[in-house]
C-alpha cells in the first residue's frame, strides 16, 4: 500500500500528525512533570522543615529547663554550703553534708520528668570525689525513683563529662550512646545535655545532666504524613528512626549503630552531606529531599539530618494519567488524518497513475496514446506536456548516440551475458578486418587468439567490474585476432550495464601497436643512456687520473728544478716557480670539481641523518675562516634533524664562497632555516661586497668567478655544483643582492622522510 504515491502521501500525513502530536505531548508532559516536581519539593520541604523545627524545639526545651534548674534554690544553697567550708572546689563537702537540699532537688526533677516522658535521668553531679553524683532521679520500668545517697556513683571516667575538663567549660549535648551504669551499657540509646554549674567565684562546682531516651525524644515530634510519604531522621553515625505512611504514621524502632541487628538507612549518602540537601533527588523508586537539623559543632558533637521521600508512582500519577489520555487522543487523530490523506491522495494521484501506465506502455514498445491523460494547470499537466516533448527528444538523442557510436575512432562492441556480439561499430569491423559484414550473434571468441578464447567466459564471469569501465591490460598483455589470422596488441576497457532485464558488457578497444613500438624504442633509449652514463663515469675517472698524472710530474719537476738551480734563482724566477705550482694545484682542484659535478644526480648519496648542531660543528671545522670572520648558526638550525649529504656539500660551498669573496678583514656569515609543511628553507647571508643583479645568473655557470683567479683561489665550480645539487633534489635556489653590500642565498630544500624539527623532551 505504501509503495504507491497515494500511500506515501497518507504515510507522510500520518508521520507529520504523529510527530506533531508527540512533540506537543512531550512538551506538555515535561511541563506537567516539572510542576509535579516543584510541588513535591515544596511538600517535602514543608514536611522536613516542620519536623526539623519540632526536634530543634525539643532540644531547646532541654537547654532551657537545664538552665532553669541550675538557678533553683536547692542548687544555689548547696553551692553556698560548699563555699562556706573554705576548701578547694573538689574537696569542699561530702555527699551527705547538704542537709535536705538534695531531696528537694530530687522532687523538682521528678515533677519535671513526669511532664517529659522521654527524660530517663536528671542528675546534679559535683566536681569533688571524681565527679560523684549529688542528686539523681531515674525514670525506669517501675516509674520515677530517687537514687539513695549510698547508691550514687562516680562518673569521672564517663566520656560525656570529658569536655568539662576544659578551662572554660560550656553547655553541650553529648554524643548518642547507650546508657551506662557502673561502667556498663545497661540502657537505651541516650542523648545527654550537660550544663556546667559554677560557684560565686566562677569556679566549676559541678554539672547538671539531663539524660533523654533518643528514640522517644525523636518520636515526641511526630510529623504529619501525606499519602506515600516517608520521613527518616538520622545522625551522622547512621542512627535513624523512620515514619512511613504505609505504617499509619507510627515510627519504626530506632536503629542504633551499635545494635547487633543494625542495617544502614536507605539513601544515607543522599541525605548526610549529599545532593538531597541542595535539591530534590530522583531515585528509581522515590523523590528525596533532605534538611539538616543540627550540624556538628562545639555544642553538638554529632550531626542530625532529616530526609523526606515520596514514591515516584505517587509523584507522577497525574502525568501518567495525562499521558494515557493524550495517547488515546493521539491514536484517534492519527487514524482520522490517515483516512483523510488516503482519500485526498487517491484523488490527487489519478492523473499521475494514468500517465505512469502510458509511460509503462511506451517502455514495452506499445504506441502511446496520451489523449486519456488529464491535462490540468498544475504539476501533473506540466508532466504530461513534458512527456510529449520528451518523446521527440528521445528520438533525437537516439540518433545522436548512434552517430557517436558509429563515428567513434575506437572500436566499440557490446555483448550479452552469454558472450554473443549484440552490436559493433565500424571501427571495430575495420580493426579486425570484418568490413561490410554483420557480426551480430557471433561469439566474441571470434576475435580472440586460440589460446585465450576457451577461457574468456571464465575471466568475464569471475571479474568484479563494479561501477565504471575497467582496464583489462593492467597486469597482462592482450592480443586480438584479425580475420586474416594476424594478431594485434590491444587495450580494452570493459564496463557492464543492466537494461531490458539483462546484463550487457560494453568493450572499448584500442589498437596499441604504435604505443608498443614507442615503448620498445624508449626501452632501447634508456638502455643506451645507462650505457652512456657508465661510459661517462669511466671516462671521468680515467680522465681525472690520466690528467692528474702529468700535473703531478710537472709539480715534482718544478721542485727538482728549484732545488738544482737554487744558487742561480732570483726573486722573479722563484715567484714564477710558485706560480707554476699554484696553477698545477688549481688544475687538480678543477679536475676534482669536474669529476664531482659529473656525478651529481647519477650516484647514490649517503642519506644518514645528522642533527643541525653536529652539521654546524662539521661546517665550522671545514671552512677556512680568516681572523675577524664570524660564522653563526640560528637555534632553529641547531634543532634540525636532516640528512647530512648532500646538504653539507651545498652549505659548505655557499659558506666558503662568502668567506673567500669577502672584501673586509672582519665580517659575519649567518646560516638560518625556516620550516614549512613541504620544505626546509635554508638561508646563507653575509655582509660582503654583494653581487650586482646583472651577474645573478652568471655566477651559477661553470668556471665563472666575479674576481680574478689570481685574487681568489677557486675553480669557479662551487655555485654550479650547488645549483645542480638543488635541482637534483627538485628544490630551488635564489640569490638576493642589490650589488651594494651583502649577499643572501636562499635554498628551498624539499622535505625528505625523517626531516623534522627536534622535539623537546
């Protein structure tokens, strides 16, 4: 259904409606969920703040009641009695020397403990006798009981009194531990408030201590839970108490971290110094928000936190209901739009279907009648008119293609998938000697040598031609057989096309007899050139040695003559003898330079890598610099890694040339380099006399010097060898000088594998 145009129109309408509905739904659902999350945060924040305020208020009540008890007459009277003894605070009195005041204080404690059922003990402890209890009232299973004087205990070793040993003790809550009697844990998890009591001089008299059952204290501030709510209050020691809506708002048992069956509270990492303190956090099952009740400090050695949670199902119930409703609307809308699109598509595509049927008939060879095709003033009408025009165009294109096929200079043949010739152009018939004959239907093996013909179809079926033509002579020679039996070398490009339900192969064939002949001539010339080069090397070597031998004889003979004629020589004759030997030396140097020049580009050059710093050291040692001349290398040059040869030869010739032709006693030659992506650009610059522009090309010719050879010792081959080395490396050399002062040679040397700047360690 969706393969037709009307089906595609309906599918497009469905897709557009569905996409628009989904996008709208996602935006609406996102806004709804954001509102639900904001509502949940407000709800959880309000619940957490209310419960945190209740617990903080309970702790404040303990502080205020302890402060009030410390100011009552029994406490002040016992302090006055102790001060009257005029003894140190810790030795002022015995526990039974305060008369009736301890009993009166006990009755006050008992009255208050009846109103605060979470109080388990209230005590007045004196600093004397290792912190012995003066007054104590317990709230146990049998009710309130004043502990007799003989049963009062020493509490100096208890951890919750350790802070009173400070110089300026202050009120504080102790850490939550089990209640202890005679050094053993015998009671519930207890929190203690310790209030220091001082005498009139400010000296520490003792402490008033209120013990509270930690579980009952937390439970005394029961939060109001809404549906699917859960509230957990926990310490940083992971003691916790939980209220859940599922439990009817009744708190669970306090899970104290020292209990044998203690397990860690859920999501503690989110509540205690966790992300839930900053914002609402979504877990797979719940949304969680946390607030601190008290934070660890001097008055609180522990942290107390509250975490409120609501189930995700309850949090997003409204959005899920909205999603179900919206999905039903979306399905209804999509179905309605699809039916409407089908109806419109059928009406819109009727002219196109009629035209398509007419075009199908034309493809099968049936005469096309377009009178039944509706011609309208829209795209369909334009398509019908275009189809009429294309009929004539196709005829013209067919004629032109046939003309190109017939007039092509290369032979063209088309065969079917069985290897039978379907069509061939005149150039094909001429090439193979079948002029005037019809080859259609003959096997292509007709034009193949006898040894190749049996294997042709196997080659063709195994070949993966892919897209475009494939040259068949890439790795082997192909020959064709003319009608007279002679063979001709060929270049064949084969491609395949599929039409009319069959695969057809098109071959473009070119006679390459002239090319083969040219290749053979080229091979002969290359062989002759190699022979010539070898003979040239032999000639250069023999000529160098044969010419040097007479020069050495002349040099030796001149020295012997000078020795034999020593008594008869004058200054002029000695100068002539020196001139003779200098000309012999120059001739030897010229022969060496000619031999080296002839070998440039024809002999393998050692390409061992060398650092720029090592190359600079070699060049400095090889250059003959007179006193006052300086040779500098830039840091970029010293950091290079480059092949030593022939760069060393090139730079040595340029530096030596600058040194020899300098016209002053002092001078500077500087060698630098710049690196590009493709090349290294070397620069050799001096502050010598300069070279006039008219001589810039001449200095690179052989045997050319700008100064007489009697003034400058040289063969005139240095710059010619430099130019040949650079050209052999496919580089470029430039001479920059205006002739007044200073000369710069710039060499662009293409990068070779391994040329790079030295990387820092």
